[in-house]
C-alpha cells in the first residue's frame, strides 16, 4: 500500500485500461461490444459506427437520480438523432439478461450486456450513478465521464459541450 501511495503522490502509476475515465483507444471496452435490446435484438459495436457520437448512460432502477434524468435522456436522444448521434442506456441491474430486473426497468433506451464482457467489466467498476460517457463511431470512449444526472444544468452543459466536440472532430475526419 505504501508503494501505491508513493506512486500516486509521484504520479508514476500506470492506468488500468478498464477503469472508468480512461479513454485510451486501445483499451476501449466498446470495441467488441455485444448486448441485447429489450426487444431481444442483438446489438454489437456497429451500434456506434452509425453515429458521430453515442451517449452511453449507466443507471439502475433503484437509483433516484438515474430515474429522475430519464425524461431528459429521452429529450437528448431526440435532439442527438438530428445531430447524428444517439443515447443508449445500460441498466446495470439487467446484466446477463436478468429477466426480473428487465421487467422492472423502463424499456426506453436500454440494452442488456454480459457482466463478463469488457463493457460489463467497465460498468462494474462504476462507483457513482448515473454515469454518462461518450463513445465515438469507432467504439472509443471520448471526453470525461459525467457523474450524476444530466438534469443538473452544469452536467447537461458539460455533456453538450463534449458532444459538440466529438461531432466536430467526427466531421473533420470525414
């Protein structure tokens, strides 16, 4: 532990590529993404390739701030579709197709993933809910995670600024 503290103080630690907030392209848990939407359709990383930006929101039904922001996420999804993006929700209670949790969860915007997948491991390390991240069309996490609901104006403004940056970078690369 003392060595880890020294490394932290000296800034010499090496980042774990699976921890939230690390946006290394090589380590993105969304490069080999797979899951299932609530209609039973399989989804994979191609979900991201059609969008300049995909907003991925990790939440669960017992989280009051998560539920409180659902209407804003739905509005954001409608706005993003016009901008070349999309919002998807990953309800962490529905890992591994947990049917009881899936029945309880609001089916809007949701995908169930395998807890053993890279995305599942990433989500399992999230300590604050809701957490919202941005994924580019190549499956790379971009920008910084937004911790807390986007019904908070500062969080919403930060998210929109990051979304616009990703869309601008995507347009420049086209």
